[in-house]
C-alpha cells in the first residue's frame, strides 16, 4: 500500500483498518503543517518505510521546543509525550531522544506516564521509553517506576517487554 508516496510494510498476522495521524491533532500539528511539513501517517500496527531516526530527531526537537516554551505549550507537550510513547516506533524514538536532551525539567515531561507504567511496560513502543527514562534520568526521578510495579515483579519479569525494564533498573 502506498500513502503520500511512502510504502507501508505489512505484518501478515495483523490487519489494520484505520489511519492515524502521526502528529496529534492539536496546535502543534497545525503549526507543523503550516510550516510546510507533510504529515506522516501510519496504519496502526504498520510503520511507514521512512528514515525513522531522522524523522524522530526532528519530532523530538519540535516537541522539546514546545515544552521549553512554557505555559499551554508545555502542558500540550506533556500530553503529546505521553501519547507518542505508545503510538509508533517513530514517536517512541522521538520520546527517547527527548529524554536524552532534557535535563532538570524531565520530571514534568514524564509526569504523564505516572500511573501508566504497567501499561507502558507491556506496550511494544512505550517500554523503550520507560527503559530510556531509567537510563537517562537520575534514579530519584524514576523511583516511581519501581513503586508502580511493586507486587507484580514476577509478572513483569515474565512479560515479553517487562524483563527489559527490570534489567535496566538493576543496571542503573
């Protein structure tokens, strides 16, 4: 299938029926489109065959600028960070890159993931963001991760993605 000139990679076991915009439909998306950037689409479960790293870097820089702008833009950036953590490989990668760039404000940025760590650990995209949080941020800023999985360590250790998170936490 071809969308906006890009070829979709298909997974044989999963059929998807709806298209979702890669950039959330908010002021950020409107600004992004007004600046002449074409929206990148993905079909749920299928990634576009694009330069994911380069696109993720651009997305990360835009979202970080929005976060640093403060006010309503900051709140919108926090919500977008949460959505992007779960959305796709590209958006998850952008979130990971932001965590590498952000410093003292990291706690505010990751606030949207508080209370969702178990869900994130079981997500094929968000588990990488949780792993990067553990690697990139000081242990005091990520202590809530252990608090949220307390009592479910066996379940997390046996899950497909959760074992990675436990390893990262033990390493750091």
